[in-house]
């Protein structure tokens, strides 16, 4: 059974700081890995999707890496802003279209 | 990107009543839809997977008769919480995907509060 773990559970940083969120998964037989953002009481916004054959994806200030063999992914956020405050979820896709989610990292960026 | 619309965004109901949540794909054909449940400060837990025209496949521990899922068309799936109780209070989110899509697209969620 696939298990996804995210560390840290919560993170508070001053504005402008670069930060890294971590995600690990137990079964390396994945199709892809996605990072999502969730604002309180809202649905999910897809940030980046990395295919199993890829090592990283970039979008603006976000960079996600994937090391499938070791079961790890990181989400790097450069020059953090208060608007980045949200919960960040990592999810791996295994069989079919099934996603297994981590419990998320709650990020607070202080002005 | 593809759009998934979920309604209502919030519902408050009395214990014992049934509540229906709709999930619609607005600009693509959703061959598969997923229903998740999320408790405060916890992750999304998959409840069931539904393919258009077929019966839903429920995850272990999810009561089929309590959480009725219908996916009668390629653009609409519904989740009905029957005889709701306070412990059913939670955030419910749907997601959808279609042929050729790598991503799943998520609805905005429904906060259910059962009094």
C-alpha cells in the first residue's frame, strides 16, 4: 500500500525567504507526482506535475524535483511571499488514475 | 486547464436528512470521477472511484449504502450522503479526469455540517 509522508507538517518563514517542502513515498512504482496548493476551505490547485521519467519541473518561483528510486520529491519556493501562505499537498499517482495524498505542509509566510 | 464545478460549496442540514453534492466537468468529458473526504488539518482520503455508466468502486471502510454515487453522464457525478449524522460532517471534494489527461482536476469542495 502506497504511503505518502510530508515534512514538515507546518512551516513559518519571513517574507523573501527561500524554502523547501519535502515529500516521500513508499512505493516507487508511480506514474507521476503532483504538488497541489489548498487554501482554507477551498479545493485544490495543481501547481506542478512531474512524470515518473522526469527529474524536475519548474513554474515561476516554484521548482519540484523527483527522485523516484529513493521515493522523494521536494518543492522549492523561491523568494516567498505572504500570498504563498497555504497548505501544500503532495500526491502520487499509482494504478489507474488513483492519487495517494500526503497530509500536507501548512506554510505561513509572514510580512 | 479543464474546469470542474462542485455544488453546493457549503451545506448545513439536520441529522437524518439526505444531502446531494454535484460535481460537473464543464469543458471536458470526465470518464472517471473520484470523491474524497477531508477532515480538518488532515489529508484527502479517497472514498470511491466512479466510471461513467458503471457502479462506483468504494474504498475499504466506506459504506456504499450511506454514500451513494451516481455517474450517469460524462459530465456529471453526484454524491448523496443518506441519513446524515454529525460524524458525517466533513469537507468533500470531487475530482475528474478524461481520456488523454495526465492530471486530475478538482472541484472547489463542499463543507457539510450536520446538526
